[in-house]
C-alpha cells in the first residue's frame, strides 16, 4: 500500500496504526487524519525517538498494511434484500 491509499482509507487503517503505536490516542489519530507528517511527528513525540527513526517506522508500516484494508473502487456495502409484500 502507498501513502495515498493509507490517507484515502484512514478510517480503516487507523485501527492498524493504533495496534502498531499504542501510545497514540484516538483523538490524536482523528486529528492526524492520514497526514504522513503529522503521524511521523506524533510517533516521534510519544516514543521519544528521532524524526528519521519515526519516518523509517512509518515507511515500514505502510509497506505492511494489508491491501484488503481498503475498499475496492465502486464497492458499496451490501444491502438487505427487500422482503416481498
């Protein structure tokens, strides 16, 4: 997955981010909203690491995000069939 896909599917990816960096709070993840630089900054701040290390971790993370995390273009949630009257 590339960063554009992560950003476009942030709501689905957010849980995986939380698993990876558990010190990040939900409200922080909402503010980050898929912005790479903000994620790097929060990882750096919460874990007390250098920016270069935070960038490395985020870049490695993006490579491991399952492609099934995002919806396919044109995918719509299934709807219940109408019951006959």
